[in-house]
């Protein structure tokens, strides 16, 4: 779907910093951003409090504002603005959730009473992850490992593996489905 005239005008108004343009922009896309937050958290089996949802929404809109609307200035208009905002929101949300998950994991490990318990816990988790990764073909496993365990971006994964950047997302989706099936078998 191409860029609509309404979205084109809204985009131009924001980039010119016209009065009320930012409010109009956020009003137009806040529902979409919350949908992306909820969908992304659910796909990763993460429960969010209302405050977490609000924080993630704010992060998305702050990322749009950063560097004088750099995200909007980079928009080429090859898709609808809603599609573009969905991609931007998802990237920001995933990054924040990964950050939060690693912090939560560290806190969980620190709260263990003995280092032996923490070591056992990490070993069990690592064994489960390795077991699930072994159900995947080598290229898929490497993409999953780099994205979820090493926190690499699509661009970094593409550069390292040679997998086209626009194929990383679908590869991750297929791999997650395979790992979910393997986990329930």
C-alpha cells in the first residue's frame, strides 16, 4: 500500500514542525503502537504492566523524535506510514524488551541464595536453549543465536551470515515456530 495523501500531509507537517502536528501524529499512531507492544510482548511470552506498556509507547515516540525526526526523514514512502511505524515500533519494543529481559534475568540470578543454585539454573536454561537450537538447521540456529542470545541487529546478522537483511525476520519467525513445536513434543 502506498503512502496516502493524509499521511503525506501529516508527515510534511511534522517535519516542518507545524503547530499541533506532533499531537496529530501521536493521535494517529498511538493505537497502532500499543497494538505492536501487546503483540510483540505476547509473541515473546512477556507480561507487561500498564506502566510498562506506557513506557514502551513513550520509547517508540521518543525514537521518532530523536535527531530531529531522523526516523521520519528516512521514510522513503514506499509503503504506508502505518506499515513503516509498525516496523519502527516493533524494533524499538523488541530492543527494550530484550534489555528488560536481560536485566530481569540478571536480577533473578543475583537473587539466588547460592552460586551453586545460580550455576545450576543457568546450566539448565542453557541446556534447554541448546536443545531447542539443535532442532534447527545451522543457518536458522545461527540467526536465532545471534539475535536472541547475542542481541545483534538484523543488519549485523546479515553482515555476519550473508542472509539478506529482509529475510532475517521471516527466518526468526519460522525458527521460533519450529522451537515451539519441539518444546511441546
